[in-house]
């Protein structure tokens, strides 16, 4: 009865050991140490009880506890294989006390058979441990590949800026945010075809990379986001009103016009046209309406001679 009560108490303690919702490394280690302490105490109690039943209880109790001990040890070998040393100790705590009684009171051959079975359990545990860590490594690799794919699906491969998909989702969040404070810039490099035709497509790619770097340096504040929308077109989200956004856009445009871009061994004057629109809930029912307003302003900037910033009506 005392053994049964002790095992029940240990089972309750095992269930009640608290684990924080988001544990750090130290908290996780403490939790595992407590769990393993309960497991080892449980195996020690059962191993002692099994040996006592072999020596003191009448048949068929010794046979029943012998079968339970074998099943208990094999269960440990298969399910508690994450850490080899504690798992090996747990198996030995279940099997060793019975081994002593069998070898002394029953027969040496029976004890030798129990030794062979114990060694087999340890080998099974070692194999299970290896398979467990192989699965962990595989799952970690798959998770890494999934995360890498997710990042690449949202990042432009050439400029390393967010791509149109990521930008569109951020634009939706800007429009649906409480208060709706924010502005959108759409930028287009002027006469980009001339760069490709004059210097080659590799130089054109290098120009896009350098332009993206300038854009990222100019708009890197809290809540600001730059993206490549496609080709030579870029977008910027700013958590400010249209007046401030227009002033920022003009500063960037002027700085770009005053400082030639150096790319692929070339130093060339590059300008851009910019359309600017601030979000207004009365005029922009959704992100598409805000984008169309900025795009229309960009179109006017191009019609007006390029290298200029236009605000939405």
C-alpha cells in the first residue's frame, strides 16, 4: 500500500511541476531537472518494490512484478531516450534490484538472462536516442528551410528590400490602423532604360541596388518601410501626414539629383520622379485607393518633365 501511495504521489508531483508559458533557457533546464528527478525517484521506488516482491511475496506476485519491471524498463528505453545518462540510470534503477534477488534466491541462469535483457534495453535506448536526435535535426532543417522560404517570398532578391507582397500587406495595415495616419510614396527611376542600353543590364542591376541603398538610408526611421515594387519602381510608407511626407520625398529627390550614383564602375547622374499621397479615410476607402492616388501623382510627375515630386489631388 505504501508503494502504491508513493507512486501516486510522485505521479501527482510530475503533473503539477509548473512550466512557464514562454520559458527561457534557465527555466527550461530547471523544469527538466525536476521532471527527471521525479522520474528517477519513481524508478527507484518501483525497482525496490520489485526486488522486495521477488523475495517476500508469494506466487504469482513475483512473476507479475517481474513482467511489469521488464515492461517498465522497455518503456523507458523507447520514450525517455532524450538524455542518455538519466535514461540509463532509470533503466538500471528498475532492473538492478530485481537482478540481485534473482541471482541470489532463484538461479544464476535466471539472473544472467535478466542481465542480457537489461543490456538489450540499454542498446534499445541508445538507438532510440540516436533516432530521436536525427528526427530533431531533420525537423530543425525543415523549419529552417520553411523560414528561409518565407523570408525569400517577402524579400526582393536583387535589392534585399521588401517586395511588393510584403509592401502591400504593410499598406493594408496602414489603411486599417486606428486613425489611419500615414503616407505613401511611389518612386520611379527616370529613363532607366537608358542605363541598361548605355552600360548593360549588369550595370542596371547595380544601379537598382545602389538606389535601394540610398532609399533605405533616407527612410530608415521607426515605422518607415521601403520596398521594390517591380522593375525600377519603389515604394515608401511613412507614418506621417502628407506635408511631412512630401518634404521628405523632395529632400531625397534633390539629394539624388545632386549626388551621382556610383555603380558597376560607373558614376552617372540618376534622377527619380515621385508621387506622394497621404491617407484620408474620407477619400481612400482601402489600400488600393491610396495606391492609385499616389500612382496618379507619379504619372503627373513624369508628364511634368520628371525629376520632380507631385502630391495627390
